[in-house]
C-alpha cells in the first residue's frame, strides 16, 4: 500500500498521479503500485511539485510496518534507534529587537482590591 499526500501542488501533477492511484480526498492518493512504478511516481512528484509539499508513505518489512519520504516539508524523517520518527523544526526564538519585559508590580491588583472590598 502506498499513500502520497500533496499540498499546494499543480493540478497537472494530481492528474498524473490519478493514472496509477486513487484520489480519495483532495491531494491524497492511495494505491498499490510496484516498487519500480512507485519510485518513478515519486521522482515525478519531486520534479513537478514546484512550491508544493509532498509526503509518501508505504508499507515495508520493518518494526513499524511502514516508511515514508518527504519533499520540501518542514518536518523531516529521522532514524532513532531503528525507528523512523518525524523531526519538527525548532520553534522560532523570540526576537531580540523587542524590549525586555518589565517585572509585574507586586501587591494586590486594583481588580482584586475592588472584589475584596465589595465582599466585606
């Protein structure tokens, strides 16, 4: 079983993939092509994806039972002790041009004083 997911790719590429696979949702293709056809399809996806992203997942004989490839995706597959995991990019560090945050004032806030005064 092979699954290819396209995001922001040309419609011509989607049409090309429908020759070999079934499009079950917009940009999600499922099929069972041979290994040679799968590699040719993935090469075409990489070549014609333009600014889009692509993900290929397929069954294989390993502990997880599947493997995957990515193209122009922010998350990348990483081998971790024999398991393939997805490595997410580090979150953006805070900008250095922002002024430092001042410490909050100590003591009771005005709202809490009003609530406290209104209860008594």
